[in-house]
């Protein structure tokens, strides 16, 4: 297969186990961010198609909920094996529609498959409780049953992993699902649907619909009282809108929303290790991740040396189309994303920040001069009031802000409406744990630049979300507890 060629793909709507065109024939063009050219057209669902997906999920729901945990487990395990066998194909497809560099895409393909393996193991662990009431009058029996039809909405930045992280626990719990992937990156989701069908998922259990201008489609789904679960990953702004819509029918919601991750480096830290961790925390997926380090707070006495070493590592990254050999940083997802990143940098510079490396768009990095590329950028002495300190950058830009005390570092880290993840580098583990407890975030990397793991609970505090994905917690999000009082 040529490096830039596509595998044979299904591009329709996947509803009730069948591939179909949109009811009005509408399509979405999928653009390669490295070349700005269309690589495929996929069906764009209408409200009629959305209702067909709900009907299919509803029809399949009783039998799937009654399927034995072991059978659900075996299907998910087969899905893991199939994804693993096709990981190179999946990674190539991710690069073509998302733009990320191939090593990042390969990492995502492996990570995505792991959610099917993990939930294959969790499917058989839907464990309830039985105990005696304090009064002794009766027994308290607590069972857990599938919450019902689940609407899963995933973003463009991890088109494989965000899908499997939701589909895996939903199927393990016994729920049927409707997956709505981002319109920028629908191809990977459609490939996963094909893999799940091959693994033995019954017709109607997994339905995948893409849609342009999807708010109307989503409203129709959420207004149907057969739909009892919404699991969304995306921006806090969109999350607020979906929560309002879900309130109409009191839908059970899990929300993995925006982040503004602080990365704290204390003077006693191993600076080389901190820079290595910063490169992972900042540049995984080219900075287009909710877990990406967004604000670098560095103790003043080591701020200059950290900035120098960090800039050296950043400027050494090879930028180009993701499938090219040795490329470490691909393009941003679209022109709007690049304009947003540039505006953040311009604002910081206008407020007095120093440009250490990068910072200016000089044209595309593809041979023909196209592509939504942005250079790895480090800014020092950044004003904490700068826009990029308060919003997700979602790009390869690292602002460094000096601090002089632990209390100041914690206060600045917590000065945000978000609370998804934070990073701390220090040689003093007691201090690291103390600071970790004081920072308002659902996850903390202590002397680690990456912490994502299917076996760990992923989620945030404040306006970074509701609920957890991954671990056993992820399956619990798709289960309802039922209390039965009985005596014998």
C-alpha cells in the first residue's frame, strides 16, 4: 500500500448492522490536514437517519442486555485481537484524517485496542451487594443493570481511542449504543464499527452516524425518551449545551470536557527529567489533547535553564506530513485551529512574553507548501493574564511562567475553571504529594509526563467534566443500581 493511500473503507451510516447512505444523500468531505485535500466523502445523517439508529438500538437492546457477561467479554476480546492485527492500517488512517505524526497514531491505535481488552475483562465483574439492614428486618440486595441506549459523542483529536473508551464499557455493561464521531474524523470510527461487526457484535448493538451541523441530529436523539445515557468528550462550551438538552428527558450524563493543565517544576527537580516529561505532556498528539500541559509554572531560580533546555528539545522536532519518515509533529486539524493558536501567541507577545523558539507561521510544511502546520513554540516570562493561560491552547505552544513559592504555584495552578489533569516535578516526594492534594484536578502526574491508562479512572473536577472513564468506574457509568428489599 502506498504511504498516502487509504485502505478499503465503508463510508456510509452503520445502522442496525447494515451500511446505508444518508436519507437525503448528503455527504461530508474528510480533509487531510497535511495537504488540505479531500480524501473521502462519508454519509451525513439527517434527523430521519438518527431516529433509525435509535430504533435499531432499541430493537437490539433486550437481547444484548440478556446476553451472558462471558459472551459479551469474548466479543470484546475478539475486537481487541482484530484491532491489534490491523493496528498499522488504523494508524495510517488516523494520520490521513487527523494529521498527527505516525508514531502518535501508532500509540493511539494500540491504546484504543486496550480498552476492548480491559472491558472484556470487566464485563464479567458486574458485582452487586447483599447485606442485612441495620434494623435486622430485611436483607438489602443491590443489583446493577444496563442504563439503556447510550449516545456516544467523540472528538477529532483521538478518533480511535475516544470511541473505544466509550464503546468498550457500554457493551460490557450490556448497553446498545449510537456513536456520533466528529465530522473531521469519521473514517476511523467507521472502521472500528466494521471491526466490531467482524468480532460478532449483533446487529443494532453498535450504530455509527456522522453528521454535518450535528446539533439538530443530536437534539432529536436526546429528545427520544428511549435514550437514557449521554457520554460526551469535547469542549466545555459544547458540554454545557448538551447538558441543557439532556435535561429535557433527564438523561444520565458523563462528560469529559476541557482542560487547562498546569505543569509545575520546582527548583529541586531533575531538570532534564522535567524537560523530558514536558515534551511528552505537551507534545503528545502535537498538543491537541485535553491532557496536554497548557501552563508551565517553573520556580524562578531554574526558569531560564528549563526554558533553554525545553526550547532546544522543541526546536529539534521534525515537522511535516505525518506519514513522512522521521516526522514527529504533523499539522493542526484545520485552518481555524492554526489561527486560534497564532492568536494566543500574538496576545502573549503583546503582553511582554519572550519568544524563545517558534511562534510564527511561515507556510505549509508539505512539499507543495500547504497544510495546517504550526512550529513548536516556547514562550518565557509569560503574563499570567494572557489568553493562553486561561483557555486550552490545543497546539504545540508552551508558555512558561516563573513562581517563587509553593503557595504561589498552587494558587496559579488553581486559577482556572478547569480541573482535568496537572503535572508536578520535584525531588521531594512529600512535597509532590502535598501539592498534588492541593491542586484541583482529577488526575495528577507526579514526575511523569503521561498518565493515561485503560485501568485508571480518567476524569476531572470543576468544569472539566462529570464522571470517569476507564478502570471499573468506566463500566459503572453505564450501569444503574437497583435496590431490592427482601426477607427470608
